[in-house]
C-alpha cells in the first residue's frame, strides 16, 4: 500500500510539479505512529522497498528520505528555456510573389479560351462543345470568364441557332498581332533551347521533358514540327532506347555565358580589378564580386553576423561554369554545390516568366545532375529563390527577376499577352522602362 502510494505521488510530482526546482512531497510515516514491534518491523520492510524503488526511479540520485520523520524530499526537474520557446526554422513568405499566382488565374483562363477559339475552323466555339475542350468542372470557370469580360468574348446565337462564343472585333485585332510576336520570339527560343541542351551533361534532353516545360519556355505547341526541323544545324532528334532525344549538333562558346555573368558584365563587375581593401558584405547579403549572386532577403528575415560572414565567404568563392560538364566535379565539393545553385539560376532565367514548378525542375535531375534534396537546396538559398504553394502546384521563383508582383523584363510574347489581358480592364505594369503604365483598355 505504501509503495503504491509513493509511486502515485512521485508520478504526480514528476509530471505536474511547480516551476520551482524542488517540490516537497510529504509522506506520512504511518508506521512511526505505531509503537508495537510488529508495526516497526513492517515499517522497516517498507523502507527497504522504498529505497529499492527510488534506485529504479530517475530521481533516485537526488531523492532524500528522512527515517526520523518518515518524510521524503523529491526534486522534480522540468525542461525550461528561460521563459522562451525554442527557435524554429521559419520559411518567410513573400506576399508579393504569392500574389503573382493569384493574379495570373484569370489571365490564364482568358488566354486559354482565346487559343481554343482560334483553333476552331470558323474562329467560333459552340458553348455546348466547351465541355469537350476543357472538361465539365473547368467549363464553369470559362463560362464565368465569358460573362465577366464582354470586351474580349462575344456570345452569338438566338432561339434557333445554338449559342457560340467568339472574340470581339477589338480582341480579334490584337490577336492578329500574335504572329508578329511569335516571329520576334523565334531567335530567342532557338538560343534558349541551345543553352538548355548545353547545360546538360550529354548535350541532349528527352523531347518529352522539353514538352513538359514548353509553355514556360514560350515554345509553340507544335515546336517539334514547326521549329526544330527549321534549324538542322543546331538540333537533331535521335531515338535512344525507344525514347526520342533532342541533341545539340554543335557547341557555341559564345552562348556559354550565364544570365548572371551578362548582368555583371553590364554592371562592369566581371572585369573590374579587385583592390587591396576589404569590401564588407552588407546586411542585405549582396556583394560586388565576379562570383556573387544577387540576394533579396524576405521581410522579417534578420540574419545575424555569423550568417552574413558565411554568406560573404560563399559569395566570394569561385565555382565552375554551369556550362561545364557536371561529371568533372565531385558532388561534395563546396564549389560544385555552388555550381548547382548557378545551374538552377540559369534554368529559371531561360524561362519566360522566370519561374517553374518544383516538379518541372526536378524532371531534369539526371540531365543536370541536380541534388537529390533539391527542395532543401532551394530553401537554403531563400535570398535567391522563393517557393510558393499557391496554385495547383508549388512554384519556384527567381526573386531578382521580379519587382514586387511584376516581372521586370518581358519577352515579346508576354508583351502581346499583356495587350490581350488589358482588354479586361486590368492595369498592366511595365517595369522594363522604369514607369508603370496606367493605361487600361475597357
């Protein structure tokens, strides 16, 4: 009985004890109040059992039993952090880039519906056939877009003719400019496609993986027939083990220059002589050097001095060009790890909107020998990349390419898309010229 009583008190004192270092648990020496020899012998037996119990207890080293009073002091220790919760690693959100994913929902529906209408024989789509094109669930989203933007889409049909949707005259006029935008995009696409192949270890990439990112690169849907055969001096399609691969025909050293190096050359940093004075890294993580990347820490991120010192060493560290074969370097080498960051930077720079989904980046794992823990690599460099979970898939942004929620440099195809979207009344920002455009077509 005494042992069970002590076990219960110890359990309560160990789990629920107060904030003090020791909690006094007073156990009555009920055997001490008896004067008979029988009860004194019983008391001795229970004291022996108590000592055995305390030796098995995690508190046996500091527990004190007073035989004279039959009382016991049980120190109860609690884990404490000095009144503060332990620090957790927090991934800071960038609300401006999260907003990009929200803002592109309606424009993507507008552009998709425009493409569907233009693909029809008579440049008109019967509303009853819309479900066949986009599915039952998505049909209602497109119906809402048709109703909301009468300046872009016009519904025809009466009592005897089935209703159909077409582009308005103003939208049709702007849509006719797409051919010119595509023509301006063609040399850019050829150049980016060559650079994409030059980044790979064998200068070849499966065609299905290029199709996986064709919209991000700005390639037309029929690029395998309309673009690749036009440039046999650059590309060939070969069958390897039953899979079609796009091969690079010749290497061009003038293209083996990254977007980071081009920016630094424009700023006059690549060929500038380094003076004897030591240039301290700033609190924003940016460092003027030929091997440095542009950093943009999120709001709320407060790096300490040790972090900035490590970042300064990393910014100054030389690394091989992303266009050199990755098999030449040891994966554990810090310089090779920095090179992987440069490969990811270059991949995102080749896309139109400087962003890709994490699945699209991971699809090129074997071609570019990307790390197995790719997500951790991106999170570690949150001054360069940002991962948002807004939308159907997680998306990786190149932060330096954005000013707030707007892309700074836009290709001709994106500028054409902006003209179409501007018919909806949305304000289009043009940061390339330094001034936002307040013109909205209603």
